[in-house]
């Protein structure tokens, strides 16, 4: 039986883990790192990069490099590259495919199943989108699990003692806080809260803005208009931020950042930790609200908290740790790795789902995981009111039903408008689906009885159904949110991804060949220049012609659309040129 891998699909970085000999281990990336940047890049020649290689070339290829796509999950965001439209699910699937491959290389066997983590605050559509991304990557997603729950799971396995813990998770793009009870073989999420748009990227952005202002003061130039300079500044800002987690001051040096009146301009400045804290204090402050709301929803006082677990790279920032301390009156635990524990928890769950009866250390019992739904679920009723069926922080999996009726006389159909959020009016909440129940028998208003049922599975994914109790007939209804990919779209994306993977060998071979061919053409051109008049006319003509033929083919070449026939043509043209230029190459050495 192949293993179920655990994937922390992060905004900035992703991490994959698998259980070996009863213990979760981190799968190293192809470049030997323990996390993989969640970055995808499309090179101009059609090659695709994922992870470290994609991140490294971001500055030189900013408009074709995609990072933080997690922020767009479940929205209608898309990016058009070389005529193809990519949705967040498809971009995410490329990261997932890389992680899958790394795990396969590590384990030496195929991997087809995974548990993927999402922020607790992800809504239904975002969860579905994540599941779809997995499917496109060729992974059966056995379970979607909340990141803090996953962290607690990895912690619970290490420390068996019963207690209530707070997981404070501040990553690159999202903030989650959860109150979790680790008990006798049971890990129960009591409440969760957070902010889907708050994280390390925002801290970076503050530094970027500060640098841009400093640069303007010094050079009177608005650097924000220079796309590739901004990309370099963004990288330097993140680097500076990280350094300030351990140092009091950091230097930011970017030589040749831009030009003015033909003169190169360099950036050299320093940022102190105090200044950085001043730049981000309001963002850090914003984490207080969710902390308080999670505590009050869970009915837990800070004095009852056993431990505070810090998750996510941004919790390394001293100002963030100070804030947590101030909010809880407790020193946060330092003995879990904030970058790795989420993936490890997912691997543990994956292994449990596979029937390998894993036990929470110290308890000697099977593990039971009880999660909660992060937001209230309602339907729209008369007057645009959001009528709640499921309160936020209800334990899942679960099922809720409620009977509604018609508002107008002789109404033959009702529209069920499903909403997620805490606001009293429907329009202020997020629409996650709409459907119609038709064929209601003619009756005065309020007489028909329509039972609406919300089914939330263990992934936190919702199915809604409606049944007319009068006719007894229930209609089969599926929620279709505008932002979701249709099955046909997913099938197409799976097909495209497989095509791309199938072409991998040919593409690699072609890239190698075109690199060599370009070299041959360059060298032949240099030999022509060096030999000048000493070269016989006929030879010169032939070499020029062969360079032309080869250069044309290389100009047309695109790695993502390469065919075997094209590779063969390039190979032939290269060898023609090598042959015709062989007699003039000695001019290169003579110069
Ligand atoms: P995650 O989404 O958990 O991978 O967190 C990534 C975020 O953590 C990014 O914004 C990183 O810049 C940030 N991060 C990673 N290491 C550090 C560090 N040492 N100090 C401050 N922020 C960090």
C-alpha cells in the first residue's frame, strides 16, 4: 500500500511529510531543502519552474512568476500566460505536483494520496479549490485538515498530557488562532478565528514601501514604477525582515537598482528592529481580535491555557512573540518547528486514515480528531435576512436540518441561497452557492414545508440539500458556486498537467540541445568575424546560411510546445553548422 503524504500547502512555502516507522519525517526537496517555495514561473522559452528555481529567477522574470497564489484560492483570479488562462487551482497543482514528485523520489515508490492542510479560516469554496488542486496534481485528497489542528496533532503526538492549547499561526498570507483541547486520545478543536489576509507578505510590503520612500527622498525617483527593481526590493525586504528576527539592525544593499540620466543608482540603507516594529505594529495588533474571539467562543480563559504553540514563519518575529505573550500572559512554547509541524500533523493523519492505528504518544489509544467549522452557515430568508443553520465553531463532521416555508402565495419554487459569514444580512456575507427547488404544490404562503439540510464532512466541505416534505420528493441538488472549477475544467487541467509531465523528457532533451545549438551558432559567428576576409567566400556563405537556418529554428523554439519533429530539425541544423564551420573554428583560437 503506497503511503499517504501530508502536505502543508503554504502561501509562501510548502512542506511535505510522511510517516516512516511510526514517526513523521520531512521529505527533502529536490534541492535538499526542508521546505519548497510556493512559487511557479513560466520562462520565456516555455519552460516551467517550481519552488526554489522559480523563486531564484523571479527578479528577472517578475511578470511570469507567480507567488502567494494561495491568497487567490477560491476567487475568480486568473493569470494569462502565452495564451493560456491559469486559475489558482492550476497554479497550486503545479506546486503540489512538485511535492508529490519529491515524495516519490524520497520514498522510491509512487504516491497517489495526500492529506492537505488549509487555514482554519478557509471557507467552503477555498477548501474545494484546494481539493481540486490536489486532483489536478494527480493526488487523491483523503482529507483537508485545518493547519492549527494539524500543528496540534504533531504536538499531541510528542506530548501526551491532557491540556488546552492555543495555536497561534501567522504565516506568509494568513493568520489563524485556534483553541484546541488535547485529551485522552482526542484532539478537539474548541474554537477557531483568524484573518485570511494577514501575514508576513504584509510585513514585507511595509518594508518595501519604506524603502521606496527612502529612495524617493534621496534620489527623487518613484521606484515603484520599476517592476524589476521592485521585485529585487521585495526580496531584500523579506531578507531584512528575517534578519531582524535575530539581529537589532540589518543593512539593505542593492547595487545597480535603477538608472537616472544614464547613471546607475544603488540602494544602501539600514533598518533597525525598532523601526521595523514601528512599521508593522498595527498589523501585529490586528491579531488580538481573533485571539480574543477564539478564546471567548471556546469559553476558555487565558489562565486555563496549558501551552501556546507558535506556527508559521512570521511567529519568529520578536514583536509577534511579545504580542502573544501580552495577550495570553504566557511564554509561547519554542520546542516545535513552526515551519514543519503542520505538514507533520497532516502526515500523521494520513497514516491514521490509512488504518495504521497511530496513537497519540503517552495515551496508548487511537486518535480521534474533532474539528470545527470556522464560519457560520446560513440561508437567505424573507427581507434579505441571513438565517443561521450552523453556528461557527460547531464540531464537524455534522448534519443540520431545518424546515422553511414559502413567503408568497402559490409559490411553485424557492431559491436556496447559501451563505457563509457572521453578518445578519445576506448581502454582507459570502455567497457560497445558490439553487432552486422546483415543483412545489400550489398552496398559500407558509403552508409548504421545505426541509433544508446542511451536511458538513470531515474536510469542512458542505453539501446542501432541500426536500419538499409535502410531496416527499427530494430533488437532487448540487451547489455550484461561480468561483469553482467545473468538473470539465478540472478534467481538462488534469489532462494538460499529464501532457506536460509526459513531455518532460522531450522538453529536457530539447532544452539541452537548444542550449548547445545556441553555443555552436555563437561560436561559428565569432569564428566568421575572426577569420574575416581570410575565409573562402563559398565557405562563408554556407556557414552564414547554416547559422541562419539554426537561428530561425531556435527563435521559434518554445519548450512547452516542442515536438519530436522540431527537436530533430534543430539537431540536424546544428550538425550541418558544425560540419560547415569545422574548418574555420581555428580562427577563434588565433584571436
Ligand atoms: P509560512 O507561510 O508559514 O511558510 O510562513 C512564511 C512567512 O514567514 C513568510 O512571510 C516569511 O518571510 C516569514 N518568515 C520565515 N522565516 C522568518 C523569520 N526568521 N523571521 C520573520 N519572518 C519569517
